[in-house]
């Protein structure tokens, strides 16, 4: 592989000065990025009980809460290409990052000041706009500052913030809300991100490679056409979309799946006492005949509540379920904590292992090594994912760890592919387009689609069908193996001026 000079299209021959401290700053911001995202998830239950946000008896309450997450994700994926385009126009990267971090920190903190649902919705949209300025530009900055053979480990280190930051978001948001008894201070904590935004404005700009497409400012249409012809980029991006579809949908529904599958319920005098302060007296009275000593599964309890409460079951079923969980039964909160812990450990282990294996195979001369590692992880995850669905606890947790490990294995190699097969001046735009595609066709649509299938069948059946998307991702990545080396070489070719033809005898 050709390793060029500091301004060669392949990247620098060694890490550029100042990039290590820049990596630390970017990693800290990426951690805060995912902390900020998951604070909302950590306080959803409290939001649902706040009458200033969700009015009591609102039949669309859960839909509205889910919409808060979608609002962030939609603006995030729509504005990522805008900031990727600004990066391609030569705008100072630390300025873009500083503006983005400042906007999302202000918006997230302001979420805790919301006086109504639509104000909270607006702040979550602004969080998405701010975060859109970060991911594509930061990834492109790191890719341009390191030589190709170091990009895999560096991007893996950068993306290890995904599982760690997500877990911290759940933990910090849950702890603050638990200590204060209020969901608002959990959001106020995110105002501290303004410190990182200020740090960005003080950073010195890292050098960029020379413009490598031959155009001063490639148009968006030019970039799209280039990426559409780039087989490695297209196959990597679509494979990542399939896996993002699975991970986004499963993360949203797996706690509910285990709760509905494993939990047992019993209406006892103690449960009735808990409900007396949460339900109207006449509704509690309707539940008393169910206190007959019968232990019920989730479907049995749901049927009993519908029969006892009638139309009111839509309003109060969740509160009854939480109060009636038996002492030996897993709780929804406990299952979420266990799954979150498995996600962190499995995600970190897979990110590190994927980067190490990808580089080891590449150095050994294995063709399309990064694609092979990504595809291998997906293939490994298929039986493990099915194992989650068809084994009892605690064995299901073992399969959950293995499935997460397989699904996250692509993180380092996949992002390295995206960086290595496009030229420097369109790299930020390419990462932004990848963000748009994987979310628009991945985790934005998978939770409601899985929910729709589950409404007419079951979550078990919906998850089983979802397994096919893992296979789709594996096939797409395997198809990319034969193209990776060629597309990488094309991205590394320096721009040359058109040859000057010798003058003809008649013009000499």
C-alpha cells in the first residue's frame, strides 16, 4: 500500500502533530454525545407521569414519548449532510464542532425547562441539529489526520464511546432523577457540555490533505454520483443500514420482550394498597376481585385487566403491571439494567476485537479484510440472536452477549472502510450521507415496524423475522470483499494534471 506525504490523497505518512490531544477531545465529546441521547430514555417513565407534559388519560401518551426520540433522530439524519457539505467547502472543522456541541448542550439542558410537550419536542429537535454537526465532521477529521494503517484502531477507539456513553446516559439520568425525584435536573446536567463546546473554539485546526477530486468545491450531486459508483462504500453503507435496523429495533423492544415473556403477576392486598394512590377509587374497586391468589403470565394478566377495567385498562394497565409483579419475578427496570450492562460489555469487547482482527488480517494480506470481519460478526450473530428467543433466562443473557458482540464487530472495520474508499475532500460529506441512510432506513423505522408486527402477532415472531436483516447485512458485506482493495487504491491515487501533448510539426 502506498503511504504518501502529509498532503497526499492517501493521508499523512504518520499522525499529524496535535492529533492525539484532538482525539481525546473528540472522544470526550462523543461520550457526551451518547450520554445526552440516553438521558431522555432514562426519565421516560417520569415524563409519562408529569401532567404538564403528558396529560392524564392521554391515549397517545406513549406515542408522543416515542416521538421525542424520533424527533431527535430525524433532525440528526437530515442535518448531517448539511454539515458534511460545509466540511467539504473547507469550513474550519473546530468551528463546526464548537457550534454543534454548544447548540445541542443548550437544547438538551433547556429540555429540563420545558413547560409543555411541544416545547420539549422542539428542544429535542434542536439537539438533533447540534449533534448532526459532530459525527460526520469528527470522523472525517480523524481519518484525514492518521495514515490509512492507523485509521482502524483510531476509529474503533472513537466509537467505543457508543456503548460507554449510552450506559452513562442511562446511569446519570436515572441517578439524578432518583436523587431529586424529578426528571428536569437530569437534563440540566447536560448544560455542562458547554465546556466542551468552548474547548473546540480554542483548538488549532489540523492540516487537511490536498483536494483530491480535482474540484475546488464538489457539488452535492457530484459527491452522490461518486459514492453511488463506489461499490465498497455502497455495500458497506447498506450493510450497516441492515444491522442498524436490527440494533435500533431490538434495543427499543428487548426489555419489554423479556418482561412480557418472563414476568409473573399477582394482585395482592399489598398491590391494591400501592394502587390506591395512583388510580381512581372506583378503578381500584374493580381490581379487588382479581386478588384471588392466582399468579398470571403477562398475556393472562392483560386479559384479566381488560375484562375487569374495560376501556380504562388503556389508561392504567402499566401502573397495575408494575404494582403486581411478584417478588420473585424480574421487573422491567431490572431487566433494562441487565441488558444495559450486557450492551456495554459486549459493545466494548466487540469494538476492540473488530479493530484488532481487521488490522491483523489486513497486515496478513487477506483480501477485503475489513469486510470479512464485519460479515463474519453478522454471521456469528444470527444463531446467537435466535438463541435469545428460544432459551430461558439466564441462558438468554449469554446469547444476548454473544449476539451483541457479533453485531458490534463491524464498528471499527466498517467506519474504516468508509474512510479509506473516498477521497479526503468529500470524506465529511460521505460520512454524513452514511448517517442519513443508516438512520432513515434503519433505527428510525425499525421500532415502529417491529411494534406493528408484534401488535398483530407477538414480539417473539417480530424478532424472529428481524433476524433476516442480519443475514442481509452479512451478504452485502461479503459482496464487498472483492471490491475493497481496488476502491481503496482509487481513493489513494493522487490527482495529476492532464498531460500536455507535444506540439505538432505544423505549429513548431
